[in-house]
């Protein structure tokens, strides 16, 4: 009985190993062709994109200090490498770097926010994909609670429609809630 069980186990291993090699061979061939087709199907990156933020505002930090909190928040808007295409043109996406620091100067957290971060908390995925991050501002809370409130404004370049989201972040830089 032991010999039959051993023989069956060995036969099963040979069958399984041969089966795996054949599957990986065919999978490898299809993966190569799919990457080739993906590379040829991708359109070239547009060169003459516009920005929804004035060039003099990019890279400059806006610093906010609240009397009830022992931290200061600085927000720096920067241009992202990705673009959002429209019917007639394209627009550069933007990102905001949020830096919270204590009065002593030590850093509490640093976080880069993009429009895609909102998609995790909202049901407006289609709107967010078509929009560009236009502005991020600090919203004062006038209490000693340990969270930071930001207002993110998105602009849809085709329709010029804006959508405003309120983002609540804890002192670790994590988004807790979005309204």
C-alpha cells in the first residue's frame, strides 16, 4: 500500500511540474505581446498644456498659524507631471505639499496631496478624473483638537465648474474624512 501511495505521489508531482512549465511558457508569450500592443497604443504626451494656476503662485508656500494650536501649516502648490486632456486642449495637474510644524520648528508631518487622494473618500470619481486641482487652503477650526482642516478646490477645465471638498487630516498626515 505504501508503494502505491509513493508511486501516485511521484506521478502527481511530475504531472504538476510539467503542467506548470507549459502554463508559464504560454503566459510569458501573451505577456510579451500585450506589452508590445500597449506601447504602440499609448498616445504621445501633449507638449502645449496649460495651467490653471498662475506661474507666480507655483512653488511659494502659504503659511497659516492658529492661536489655539501649537502648529503652523504651510501649503505649497506645485505642478504635477501628469496632464488632464480636454476636448480642445490639455491641462497640467497640480499637487499640494502640506507641511505642519511646531512653533519650535520641528516637523509634525509632511504630506503631498493630489486630486486622486479624494477618490478614496468620495463617489465623484468621474468628476475627479476630469478635473484639475486648482487651490488648497487651510481652514481654521479655532479649537485645540488634533486635526488639520483643508479646503481643496477642483476645476473642470471644459465647463469651468468648480467643486470644493473639505479634508480632515490628523497629525500623522493621514486623511481621516472628506466632506
